C-alpha cells in the first residue's frame, strides 16, 4: 500500500510539472480562425444551470418505501453535484414540476407550462430493493507455523438496490440521458446462534447503505454529465509549449493538472429530410496549467492538436474515477 501511495504521489508531481507554464509573457499570440458555431453572450457568461433533484420513485417495493431510500438517493446525488458548477434548486419549490413529469411519463406530455425554476430535473426510479441474511459456521485452519487458528461463526447481512437515474431537460421535459443505478452493502457479526434473522430496521439500514454505495458508483458519470463547459478565447505558443486561454476557472472547480476535452461543434443538414442538426465530437485534450483565475485559465495542449483549435471552440472538464473509487468498484464485484 505504501508503494502505491508513493507511485500515486510521483505521478501527481509529474503531472504538475508538465502543466507548469515556464514564461507566459514570452509566448507569442497565435491568430485563430473562428469556430463554425460561435458561443452566444449567454453561453460566454457561463451561468450555472439550475438543477432540481427529486426523491426517487419507490415503485412497487415496500422495503424501498419503508426505508425512504428515495430520499437517500436524492441527497447523495445532490452531495456529488455540489462538486460541479450547478445551482441546486430546493425540491420543495418544484412540486408542480414533479407532478408534470409524472404526467409526461404516463401520457407523453411534451411541454412544461409551470414556473421556470429549473433547467434540468433529475428523477430516480427504483426497480428493486432487497435484503438478506445468512449463517457461516465456525472453521479452523493451520497457519504457516503449524498453529491452529479458529474463525468464529458469523451472521452475514446484505442489501441491494437497483434502478435508474433519469435526467430531463426543461421546459421540454425531454429525457436527455439515463444512468443505471446498482448498489449493494454487506456486514457481518459474530453469531450467537445459527438464527441470523434481520430485523425490519436492520433491513432498511442495509438498503439505505446499498443506495448510498450505488450513487457513489455513478459519481463520475454524474460529474461528467454536468461538467462545466467553457470556450477558447486565446492561444499562445513558444518556449516549447502551446497554451490556450479558456473561460473556466477556480469558480468552476478547475485545478492544475485537470483534463479538459476539446470539442468541435458543427452544423449539418440531412439531405433526405432537409433537417438541420448540431454535431459535437471530441478532437483532443488539454490540461489545466498553473495559471488559473476565477473565471479563466490557461491550459496546455500537445502540438498534434494545434491545427484543430478555433476561436470560440467549446471545452469541458473531464472527470475520471479516483483510485479509491476504483477500489470500491472492485469491492462491489
């Protein structure tokens, strides 16, 4: 474990040194062609989207309902979204919106006509919630020194939750995306007898723990869905480095070494339907340098993406699973 920690620290230090801009003033400005679709003044202002997270629907699960796991899921989602550039709306102020979303799912209604209090709505749906218990008999084994060791009998308890997290654009109430939710929890204690029954409150506790772990497992997915987006406003080259100034900064959560995706956004027309659409795809990556302001920052890029850079080009933060997140995922398998 100590070796892993040292390796992680070494990689982090290497990442910081490679993103340190040596002499920004000595770098020469580079003229940029405008992007095919230039950002509007509203987009450049970078206003945080208003997001409301509703308690997850318990479906037909009595255990989910009695454990109020829908509230657990909503609070965990809000906790993780706190790391992004969003404005969380109090769900108590959006009861009409929640009712309209339910009607939309049942009747196919397409437009919300109520007060504009949120740009995005998040609704969880629970398809299954369960708990269980089992008994493990005591066992004896001989260690490498020939001494006999005994593992006591155990009562094992488990919980699981599955469902989905649905994200809706407002006011159209169009489902933008859906993320699968799946979580499990387990614990054990020394057994006093082979009767390892789980009480109702114990079952509810295990289900809530499973829901917490389930939302934690999709944390990176949620962060990337709501990742802050900015735009390229300047480029400089020199001193063996290439850098872009973008409209993202510390107020958007930027830190040195973070990875950004460089996007290309173009308009296209379907020759069969004559309908216009906007296409977006990733053309490269950039890394946040040590030059970071409140609402803008310099990011470094590799030479092979220079020809793809345009003025007004969108960039967005790309979150990755941490080492601890990956270890938790392995523990759930």
